[in-house]
């Protein structure tokens, strides 16, 4: 009986050993990682699975989480990609490409503000030498900013691509939406409107890439072909701002004839009318702009209204507008400057000195190299402030 039992257990042991000999050996972390990276472009689903296995063996592999996020992004599995990328960035927070890719996934999930913030963080840390990836990140951020009516911030996202002489259609169309001030997606515009956007984008991009003769010719074509299309006269006026303020103002007035509620045109027109001493015209434009402008530009509307009121010697009204602008955006140095001047004219020396000191402090903090403060604002705002210089 004992011999029979011994034979039974011996047989079981031999069978187990034979099965173990036939089973494939467990892959090492190095093998899994190598295979995962080799297939990330050609077989992203397989790659994601291999990364998952490798990370089970080595969960502190930061690059593995980031790579897996990239594979999941290719598969349109954006929520999973976001989770993987965040785990990788917790381990390697200085990976600029990781932050930019996280922003791209967040954009697909509809979190536009966070997407732009993370793409910008990635840009600040560096996106490496993969130019197509840099372009994709910058264009996507610019498109999100356009949808949020932050047209000139969108232009600043695109501007670094100029050094690569990139005139890809995605860059051109996004630039066109910027200069026409159209809060739309490229996919949503009609074929007819797309032609306007493309020509406006080429004109503006040619100017950015420092080809002045070509830019002038393209803007001429734009105005001749589409003189009454929304945004065209505004775009041409912005182009003229650097060299011909009178011509720019004339174009802005033409824009308002066909597009009377175009708030960017109303704000910049008010600025130029104040500059030339036409305070009543400026006040009328700004009051119209306040009804149409997004809330984030209200501080600028109040600032411009304050300037027009001060030009008309309505000091109490000007002070009220500047104080409202500061409550909305206390970090803008120039508002403190304008309020200081209004206080000074009203004989309120202590208040004027306080605001002047705050202006000097903010100017030093924000402008250590002496670059004019309006250059750091979005383009609409800096063009408005530039007219004061």
C-alpha cells in the first residue's frame, strides 16, 4: 500500500516537471520592454499590452508609462492614455514631451484649458528634436485657443514654427482663423469660407516668416477677392497697425460696416479713436464691445473706456472704469499707470503715488529686460496698449 502511494506521488511529480519543461519561460523585463518599444508604431495594441506586462514587473519605469500612454493615444483610448501618462509624469516630471502628449489626450477628452496648460508646460520643458510632434502639439493648442476666442495667444503658439519655414495646411488654416478672429474648428467651416481662411492664413504667415513683399501681395489679394467677408478688413487692419495707423483705422471702420458686432474690431477701433482725440467715438465703440466681448476681455474694455473718459476730462468716470478693470485683472501694470494718472489729474496725490508705485513694482517684476508690457499680453491687448507708445 505504501509502495503504491509512493508511486502515485512520484508520477504526479514527474508529470509536473514535464509540464514545466514544456511551458515557455516567463519573459524578462528587458525582453518585454524591447518588444514593446519595437511595436509601438506598427502594432500599438500589442505594444500597449507588452508595456503593461513590463510595468507589472517594474512599476517605477517612467518611460514605460509614457510610452504606453503614447500607444493608447494611437488607439484612441484617451482616458487610459491619460492615466498612464500621469503615472509616468509623477515619476519623471521634467519630461516635456510627456506633458505635451498629456495635453493632447486631455484635448480629446474635452478638457481644453488643462490641455493648453499641459502643452505649454511641455513646451517650456522642451519637446526634443521630434519636429512633427512639436508641430502637432503647437497646432492643437492654437486650435483650442481659437475656440476660446484667444486668437492672439493662438498666434503665439504657432509663431515658433516659423523658424522651420513650415507652411503646412494645418498651420496656415489655424493662422487664418486667428487673424480673422473666428472661434471655429477647421472641420466646421464651409468650402467657400475655407478659401478665405486659407488666403488670410497665408498672408499672415508670410508676414510672420518675414517675407514682407509676399505678405503685402497676399493681403492685397485677400481684400480684393473677399472685401466684405467677416474678419477680412480686420485682418488687413491688424497687418497695417505696424506701419499705417490711419490705414488700419480705415480698415477697422470698413469691417464694422459689414460686421458691426465684431468685438475685436470694436476694441481696437476705440483704442485708435482715443489716440487721435475722438473720445466720443471711442466710448461708443467700447460700449458696443462690452455687449459682445467674452468675459475675459472685460478688463480691457473697462481700461479702454477709462482712457476715453479721461481724454474727455470725465475723471470720476475714468477712475471708476480703471478701478473696475483692476478688480478684474490686478496684474496688468498699465492699468495701475492709467489709474495713477487719473488720480493725479483729480488731485488725489496719495492715491496717485500708490498706484504709480504699484505700476513700477509690477513693471520691474514682469519686465526685467525692459520689454514693453503690452508685448507680453495677447495680441489684441498688446496692439491696444501699443497705440499708447
